[in-house]
């Protein structure tokens, strides 16, 4: 039987989705605003609601970035975007006949704090005016430590934020210069310490492997160093090099990018360092302190996966706000306009700024659950899901041509009903999930490498 590293090398170049939704975003198509309005209007009062607000601005461009963001420090432009968000909130709530409890609110980007404390306060005030919040609701945002100061931290604490995700990526000087993100460890530590001192105790850190000039050694050093910050959760993402989609990635020294063998070794070095410190591996690329809610959810089978990755968010519905934001309702997915001009035009015209989406079928929902179970826990029982969804189990079987090689190589173990990916092969979870994806276009440029 081939080693895990050998299998990662053999399969690593395959392009597959990250499965933060199913069907995945490349399979969305035109969706009308009236359809989305209808979906919102049908939301029951007892829905557990999650909100996501996308802030598409950063002060400086990181050359590895795959996010939908614009570089600006023009305050009037940022304020104008907040005005649009407030109008969109009114359009969304105007379409709803109920006001369910919000159980989770997440600000993503870009750099959400780009709109400043005043901008964040305006958005939060608008949301609180329209919705009740569950007593234990989590309010989270992504932060760039390079643009975080004491005034911002105090403002976040006063607004009731409970969790922050800090982008670290790499601590190596050469790597930081190559990706145009110079961020000394002292800067990250000051932000982490400041958040905790202010009462924001939930701390996530993001690391990346596969960047130019990264090595197994400096990846291990990075993982060991960030543990000094005592994070609750860590994300260890593989860099997705897609210069055909993100032109700025052409600025990276491509000849310094590690090959598949090196990428696999870099992840293993980080994994070993984090697990040696007692952190629990969560699915594909997350780690959590054993006392954290995410580790407990992984253990008891209540972990979920959404557009922010692995989550303990229990929501039944997600409403996206801002450019590119995606909502997930029981009827299907709805995504806002990507381009700010199109988004602005729709909002100012009093229209929900929906660009595309996809209604989901009963089989889609069942396969989404199959894929989520695999991605979150590495195992799934088709009988269990078929019974729960009232479907014939045979409708949920994987594609034989994609599953058979994985079984032959020991990546997946199965009796034809139960499928299990051993933890030693969790780096290849996406390949197992892809075997259940009836919409998959394996050659789609939008997908990143499997490892």
C-alpha cells in the first residue's frame, strides 16, 4: 500500500472543489430577484438564522490572495459602501415576513475593519434593529493585524464581537516579502493579546502552505511559533495558484513555488507540530484546541461546513449581504453581484442585488449531507441519509470511475453502503467528496489542486 505522502503526490494535481456548498458555485446560474424574495418571504419564524456581511476592501494587495477585494483607503468610498449595505439590509428584511433569531453574524472580506469602527457600528446597529439575537449568538470578523490598533480593538469589544480570525499566513521574512505581506510576529502577538485583554476571547489563526520559498522547516517553525498565541482554532490552507483567475498572482515568483511533494511535506510538518501540542485535527485543514467547541462538535458529529469553512454555526439559513455574498436557504443558493457597480445599481434601484444562484432538489440536499459528513468526519452511511431524506439509497451512490481508484489505493474504505476515509488520508477528503458530486467538471479552472 502506498504511503500517505505518495498518494498525496499521485492525486495532488487533480482539480476539485473545496465543497463549502453543494452544488458548488461554478454550477450556479442566473437567479431572479423575485425568486429570492419569495424564498426570504417563506422563512419560518423558528429558523436559526446566520448573517454574512462581505466587505470587499483592503488597504494593500497580498499577491497570493484569492478573495474578492478592492484596494482602497478612500474613506468616502468606504462610507458609500456602508450606505449600500444598510439599504440592502432594508431590502432583505422588507422581503421577509418573520424576524428569526440570529445565531451567528460574520464579517468577511477583504478586510472588514476597512470600513472603520463607525462603519461597523452602523451595520451592527441596523442588524440589531431588524433582528433579535440569540443569547449565545457569535459575532465574528476577519482581521488583518497590520491594520489593527488599540482604538479598533476597543471598538470591537464595545460592539460585542466575540471572535476574531487573524491572517498570519507565514512568519518567514523571505516568504512575506515574496507575497507582499510583511507582518512581523510582534504585530500579530500585539493584536492577539489586545483582543483577549479587551474580552474578545475567541481567536482563530490562518496559516498557508505552498507559498513561494516555503519549506518543510519554516512551515514547522511557523506552526510552533503561533502556538505561543494560544489560538482556539487554526486553519492551515493550501495556497491555490490560479493566475488565470487572479492576475495579481502573476507577481509571485512562480519558480519558487513548491511542487506537490514539497506541499504535502509542508502540511505534514504543520500537522505534526499542532497535534504534538494537543490540537485536534478537524477535517481537511482545520485544527482546534480540545476544549474548543469545534473539537467537541467534530467528536459528537455536529460539525458543519459552509462558505467560511468548518463551523459550529447551527443555522438553518444563511443570508449574505454585500458584493459576492452567498446566501443558503432551504430552497437553494443566492449570490449577490460580483462587481460593485452592478451591486450599487441594483440596490439603488430598490432591487435585491442577486446575480445568480441555484434551487436545490431533494437529491441535491441528500448529496450535500453526504459530502458534508465526509468533509467533517471522514465517514458517511448512505442508508442513514437515504432513510432520513426519503430517497432510494442507490440514488446516492458515488461515480464508480472516481471512487474505484480511491478504494483500490486505500484512500476510501467501503462496504458499498458505508464509506470511510482514514484520518491518515484526510488531506484527500475532497477527492472522496468529489465522487458523490454529480455536477463535477474535473477540469474546471476555478477548482484548486487536491493537495
